[in-house]
């Protein structure tokens, strides 16, 4: 072990670098100006090591006061080196945990391969979960189940096999959208500039390319393959329910691809991106699911998609707050960029209130059973998220509101679906 070089790096709870010693500059090859306030400590490690080990190391450092061990790090030029690192939690004057300090020494008597942390099968599987952003497929599942509930209310028997195929096709289309968006946000430099991304993928994309989990070319291949597979799954759906399935699928594909892809970049069109997301994952997807079951484009299916679409738009909307700075620098004019974070808070309130108000109207005017009013229970998450947004719209403490919005969408969708399904049917609509 070399005694001549010692790197000392401190970061906040998100891993954002706050101090970078001269030894760190020598060891990692970055200047202080390149790192402080612009990079995270995870940038110095292989992405799978971050996913499979770093979180555990940090937890142990908090529980036991320190974690110490050998690992490999990555220099600015992409080369690896073996090192020993000691991680300790940092605290403020009141004793509150505010970050971490890592002291690193290079190992002269070992190679990178000898100290490289092992990547187990679960980490390899989780890598693909991150790349494709699978946890967020609930945005596809909710409207498809609501569409099936509408078909049941209309007096049709739901075919679970066709419902499963619909879920598969919709999920593949969603994964293609996620991965193509990541690819084009990388190409445009948006994700590269994003310093305020979430460590759990709430905003700033999956970070898969930036973490080295997959190459840009690999991400593009995943997008192409999943889009192609969604088209294959769509063939029997078209044969069953007719050409409207094709047109809905094409709308989903084109708007998903060009959400971030040039020349349209819908996400940069001052609200057009948020509108498209709301329509695709709301009225259009609900109507498409009902269409597969009934062979008809029922007006009630489009109406059922309104609250679902508003809430999924709210997810995208609130996740854009932390991305404001990088989006603005790269010309990605989301509504948060156009309005400014402080004024944009009102837009979130309108989306949430609009969603629950639409459920009330649809229930009271007889379009859907009054049992759907149980969906209003999920408004609790909207209230707490609004309170958090207004207080922490420009702070890392916004994350509970990001999660709250996702929970609100899922809970509302489930309760709305149950309300439609279990409510009194009025016969074929």
C-alpha cells in the first residue's frame, strides 16, 4: 500500500461531492473544479458495484461507525485501480447525520481483479430492472386493468388470456419508451448534466448509461428490440379487435419514441410532453384495453382514463422539478422550465384536484357506479404530496412527494378499478 497518496472525499447523503482533496485529484485524475458540486461519489465506481455493494457499505458505516475494505475504482481516463477505502458518516454540530467521508489509499501489492467485489446473480438481475425501469410499469398496468373493468361493467366477460397479452404488449411498449428516452437524453447531454438525479430513478432517467451498466449502443438495441416485440404481440390483438388497435399502438410508439428523440422532442415543447404522457397512459390506454375485450371503442373507456391520465401526468410533472437546471441548460422546455419551479407548483395542484374532481363527476352523473368514490381515499397522498412540494420544491426532501404521487396513482387506479368492477352494472353501455 502506498503511503504517498491518500484521497479524502466528502459527500452529502445523496453522494454529491462536497470536498475533494489534492490526493483525490492525483488518484482519480479529476480537478476539484470538475468534481465538487458536479459529480457524485458513485461516479468513481463500476455501476454494478454501486448497485450490489455500496449501499450496504454505507449502511454499515452508519451502524458501526465505519466500513473499511478493498475495492476497485475508476479514474477519469477510464482505467481501474485497486484501493482500500474507509467510509465514515459525517455529522453536523447537532449530531445529525449529513453525509459520508471516504479515505482511499491505492494498493500497490494487489491487482484490480483481486479486489474487485463479486457481483451476484441478484445484482445482475437488478441491473436489468434498473435499465428497463420495471417498477414504473405500474403506469401501464393500472389503465389496462381499468379498461378491463369498464368492459366488465358494460356486460362483457373479461378474457384473462387476452388481458395478459394486452399487459405484455403495453409493458413492452413502455420499456421501449423508457430505454429510448434514456438513450436520447444521453445523446442530448441532458442526463450527463443532471446533478440532481434521484438515486432510485425517480427523476433523471435510469442513469444506466452514466453508471456504465449498459453502453449507449446497448440501450438503443434494447429500445429497438422491445419496440419490435411489442409490435409482434400487437399482431394477435389487431386480429382480434381490428385496426383501431394498430392506430392506438402507433400513437403510443411514435409519441413514446419522439418524447425525447429528435426532431420532435415532445418533452421539450412547453407542456406537450406532459399532455402526451397523460393521454397515452390515461384515455388511450384505458380505451385500448377495453377495445381488446369488447371490440369497441367505448366513450366510457375514454372517460375512465381521464383521472388516471391526470395522475400519471402528475408523476411526470413532479419528477421534473429536480431536473429543472439540466433541462433548462439543454433546451428541454418542460412546464417546470417554462413556468419556473416556484410558480409551477400550482400546476401540480390542478392535476391532482382535477383527477379526483373528475371521479366525483363521473360517479355522480351515473357514468360509473358511486362505489368508485372510494378512490377519494387516495387523495390523502395528494394532500401530503402538495404540502411537501410547496415546502421542498427545490430540495432533496421533495422525494417523499415523488413517491407519494406514484402511490396516489396506483392506489387511485386500484380503488377506481374495484369501484367499477364491483359496482352495479347498468348493462351494455
